[in-house]
């Protein structure tokens, strides 16, 4: 499985829609920022045929320092979750 990084993605989209890479880069940054803003405000972001972004709470728990074995408290947090849309076959 190969990977594609942001500059490669921007270049590919730029070619596909015939827009300068700088504009596509700004649009991608704005999209990511808006997804972050909306999910932090408690909204679920759903993009048809792509997927759904939302925040999921993670409860506080006790963990262990792998180096010393000492108990460590892991604070509660919220994690961004992405669920891909189902593929039509």
C-alpha cells in the first residue's frame, strides 16, 4: 500500500481541477480547519461518499510507564474519529 503526502495530494487535485497549487493548498487548509472547528463545537461533519468526522470522548484511566512500570494517570480527552463511507460495489 502506498502513501500520498499533502504536497502530492495538492498537486494531483490542482491538475484535476485546473487550478494553481497555491489555491488548492489554501482550500485544503480551510477544509481541515473547518472540520476541526465544527467537531470541537460538538458537530458531526458528514461528507457524502467520503465519510463522517466526529469527536469521541476518551475517559481518564490508569496506565503504566513502560520503562519503569510505574502507574501513570492518563487524563480524559476527546479524539477526532473518521468513519469512511461505505463503498458502492
